[in-house]
């Protein structure tokens, strides 16, 4: 299978699995590009993810970055269309149905069931990124502290990331 076809298949599948936002598919995206296809290391994937999060724009900017890393401009185009196209079409269809059945009791049950699934997927993503970047115990402590501050305060994530980076530079 060619690289571009593999990118299209992977990101189309991920597109249709991204319940609760793009970060929910990070563990599978990382598994595919790092472990299955060996297109990059876990550290490279994490660096691309960090770059995508620091850049303005949607939080799934990691998709075109992965495409670029794997296959240049063609990879950017294929990975972006495959990731954003199917989910956009499906969202339009489901939104119409969601509005049509707005008063049905089963709708609340579906919504309630999607919440824990989304929380679990986002948590798995956080663990994946932490595992790939935490190579020393002190980095684990800094990561845990930044995560706790993120949950307990309203500080902007970039300030937290910057503070964590400075702490790591000062202590390591």
C-alpha cells in the first residue's frame, strides 16, 4: 500500500472515530504513525503535537504536520482531506437528525453516554503524550504539577506550558 493511500485510510478512520474532539484520537493516531507504520518516533510525534497546540488555529493542526512529515505537500493534502472531510459530512447529517429528534427521551441517554466515553479518550490522549515525553522522574513531577494547575486554575495553557518548560530547564 502506498504511503498516501495509507495516510488516507488512517485519517479517514480517525475522522469517523473522533467523538468529543480531535484529541480523543491521539492515542490511535500515535499508534498508527509511530508503532504500525514507523513513520516517526514517539518523541517526534509529541514534538509535532506540541507545535500544533502552540500554533493558533484548530487543535488538530497535528494532522497536516504528520502528513507533511510523512509525504510532504501531498501528505498535507491527503491527511487533511481524509481527517476533516468525512467527519464534517457525518456531522452535517447527524446534526439534521439530532434536531429532528430533539424531544425524544433516548437523545438524553445518548448524550449522557458520550460524556464518559469522551472523557476516557481525552484522558488516554493525555497519558500517551505524557508517557512519550516524560523520560525522567522530575519531568513526571513537573507534568503532574502543570496538569493539576490546569485543572484547578484558569491560567492560559501556554503560560502553563511555558512555566513547565522553564521549570524543566532550571531543574535538569
